[in-house]
């Protein structure tokens, strides 16, 4: 992020790719994103979009393999990112039971994976929390040209929040953009189809 971007950043410290149903943390203690922040997040960070992976109905085994590959790639990226510590990884069964008990992501699809990490900032050593949620969803009309009949979408949503301070100078949005960009590259290298 450039200096001008930092100067224009709204005063908030919690952002997500899904503001209607933000991923909920497994271990960290962040409440819901305030409703009054959501229009400001959408306006300031229009690039915060979920990563959409297509899963054809070639069988449950094929879908499970793609979900596992996405989770593996994301976990590997998080573990290999300097100053990040992975603090929770939930697979299909664990994530499904958490989402049904209010741990986030129950709206509009089955949660099949959750990854949570802590990022320590370089200069001041602040701790920021990141959670990634994998959720199976049906294709929406907006994606119709990119999907065929019988296709399910694996929606990858990310939320990032600072533990201290009222504003993050755009750090959390930049963290999400960077993480999803690197994850997209990893998935393309693995021949996984991204919308």
C-alpha cells in the first residue's frame, strides 16, 4: 500500500471478504463487524472479494480432493509467511460442527474448512488475527458464465482484525488481498479452476 492509500484508509480495524456473513474466529475473541463499518469497508476496499473455486459434480471424492488441496495450499502459505503463526485448522467435520454452533459461516452453505492464524506486525509487534473459511455454495447468477450445470462453488472467505487500536491504516485489507492473491497463484499451479 502506498502512502496515499494509508492516508485514505477509514478508521476501522476489522475487514472481511464476506460482510453479510463474515467468518468467525475459532480461537481469537473478536465480536461481529459493526454494521456501521460495512459501507465504509465496501467503499474503501472494493477489491475485497472471495476466491471462488469451481467443483464439478464428478463425485464426492473429487470434491473432497479439491477441498483438501485448497486447505493444504492455504495452510502451507500461512505457515510459510514470515511472522505468521497458524493457531487453528479445522477440517470438514470439525468446521461443520463449529458452524452449526455459531462459529461462523452457517448461512448459505456448508462450511468445510477453517484456518486461523496470528500475524505479528514488523515494527510494533502488534498481533492481528486472520481467519479463512471454506464454504460450499451453489453458483449465483453473476457466476453463470463461468460455471456449468451441476457445478458447486467452494467459496474462500477471509477476515482480518487487529487486536489493538481503532484504525489499522489499511493493513488488514492489504493482508487479505496479499493472502488471497498468493493462494490464487498456488491453486492455479495445482490446476484448480478459479472463477
